[in-house]
C-alpha cells in the first residue's frame, strides 16, 4: 500500500508537520547538523588567532593598539554583515548566503596564511568578519525552522559546538608547536580554517536544502512541497489554489521589515534577545577569548602550559554548551540567561578581588566556572532567543540586527581588554567588566517573554487556531491529497 501524499495548504501545514515530528532525523537532521557545522567553522575562525596571539605578537612585533585592532576587526566587520546576511536570507533564501559565507571564510583564511604584513592580515580578517556576520544570522534561522516546537531549546547546541571548535584549535596549536615552527605557529592555526572551510563548503553544496518554512511563508508552496519531499522522504503536494490559506501579515517592504522588530509585541523580545546577545558577547570576547593570555598570567608564559590551561577552561565550555539545551528546557531561555549572568558576575568579582591571592586549584576553578556559567546560560541564548521570537520572513533579518548588536559587544570586548589590561591591570579590568553581566541579569529578570514557555508560534501569531480538516479532528497536514492506495 502506497502512502498518500500530504497536501500543503499554507504555512501552518508546513509548521504543523515539522512540529509533529518526534525528532530531527534523516535528511532534516543532516541539514540541521550541517548548519551547526557552519557555526563550528565560525567559532574555529574566531578562535584561531586566540591560541597563537602571543607568538603572533612577537612574530610581527605588534603594538597593543595593533593587537586590539587585529583581534576586534572581524567583529567590527560583522556588525555590517550581520544585517546584510539577514536581508539576503529573507529575500533570497537560506542556502545561497550560507554557501557564500563559506567561500568568504576560506578566502579570508588563505589571505591571512600567506600575508606578508599587518595590512594584508587585516584584509583577510575582513573576509572572516563578513563570513561570520552572514553565516550566524542565517544558520540559526535554519536551525529554528527545522526544529519541532517541543525541541526549541535544542538550538542551544550551537554553544557546545563553539567550544568544541575552540578546544580543537588549542589541540591543533599544541600539535603545530611540536613541529617546532616557532612564532609562525599562528599561520598554521589559520591555515586549518581553510581546510575545515573547504570540507564544510563541499558538504553544504551537496546536501543543503532550502527551508520549507521560508518557502511557504513566501507563498511558494510548490517549492515547499518539493523541498519537504526531499527532506522527509514522503510525498508532499501543494494544494490547489482555491484551497490555499493565504499568509497573513506578510512583510513585503524589504529592509523596512527591520523596523517591525522594534514595534508592538516584538519590542520586548528584541530588547531581551539584544541584551543577552550584547552582554554575552562582551563578557566572552573580553574574557573567554583571551583565556590563553589569562592562562599565561596564571601559569607562566610557557606556550604548552598556558595552552593546556586554556584548554582546561574551555572543556568546561563544551560541557556547559551541550548542557544548555537541558538547562533551557528546565528553566526557559530567559531565566537561564538571568541566572547565568548573575553567576558570571560573581566569578568576575572573585577574579578581580582575589586574582594572584588564590591557591592554584582555585585559580583554575574560577575561570572554568566562568566559562561553565557563560556557556550553560547566556552564551547560547541570545541567538536562540532571536531565532525563536520572530516569524519566518523576519527571522534572519532579526538575527542579523541582533547579531550586529552582539558583534558590537564582541568588538568592544576584544578592543577594551588589551587596552584596559595595559592601563589598569588584570584585576581592575575584571572588576570593570563585571558590570556587564550584572546589568544584563537585571534586564533578563525584568522582561517576561520566553519562546520556550509559550505555545505561540511566531509564524502564525495572528491568533488563528491551527487549521483543521473537514472533520475537525486532525491537523490539515494529515489530510491526504491523493489516495494512492485505491485502484
């Protein structure tokens, strides 16, 4: 007996089918993990210079101002390319911009690897920032659109991938160090970006499929049905035009859509997601990104010892990152962020007040707990909150705007740490930066929206109930279009 084709009458049927899935398996799972693979590359690219920053500084004889510019430059570029990437994805779909981002990442890495001087390295970091800005806005939208509603908190898995990439960088750095390459070790770390980038580019070219949710939201039901047939391994067909349910409140004004996220029910969601994104970016890129340097200050300047110390810290990030979906499911993304920020605030206070006075084991535990509380709480939630709070044709654009705000936070964090450390010392820098998670925690406790604590789906938020078939007892997506079991 041949299974009847599933009729799609509109966006609600697409969403209802995806939400009915017990998990993210098959081709949908492959697309989901390939989107995460792109985020792995983004994290790998962002952290590649971190492990080799001290040797690079010596190798190129960089001043503190040049270090600050070099480390923050990609984030400044991402500020512009976050919304550009979101606009591209909302206008042209998810797949093409994701592929473009990988091409830019590979080009940027190759420029840095073979750069003869500081200026060419900056040019390479420009491409890296563009790739990061485009990719993150879109990949998170893809994850949201392939995830059933009951598994929303699983979007936080990207945070575990981030720290896996960071730890991979540190392990590779120690391997390159064993090759006795001296202070040019940073070129090898960046070269690994190109290798990973080419591999992920090839896989995404072969296996990515356009988001059916985006296609249906654009009223391209034939394309949505074809995409779902490929993804879910069963027949889908678009309903005849007379039976289709028109999309309500469709945004058709291009870049003007951005203004919608600052109005009505979206405004508090935007404030919450932006607060989490900015706060976590500042605290991570001001502290977490510089962990190899902080580790060197704690354990000495030997490359292996300081790298092992940074690796130990970041292993806690892997643990917290992959635990964050469970934490988000138990507490909700908002409360997980609020408690995480509060815990990070306490860790920075301890580092600021007692750094240099603590026993060695405590000096290891406190930065490790900083990373654990960051990755298990706000580290993942800013991007997840923005991906889950807006309807499909606004989602990537909203991710782009909120991601740009996060990139401002990242750029500020990367810029101020070396400058503050040189001006005020490490302990005072910790105390100054502790203000960030304190303020962010207060805002998170104050705003009540949480997409994991509501039955509202932003793609059908007009208040209309789920569409039913003629009998009223099944979702419309279960209504067979063609009964192929009959002769």
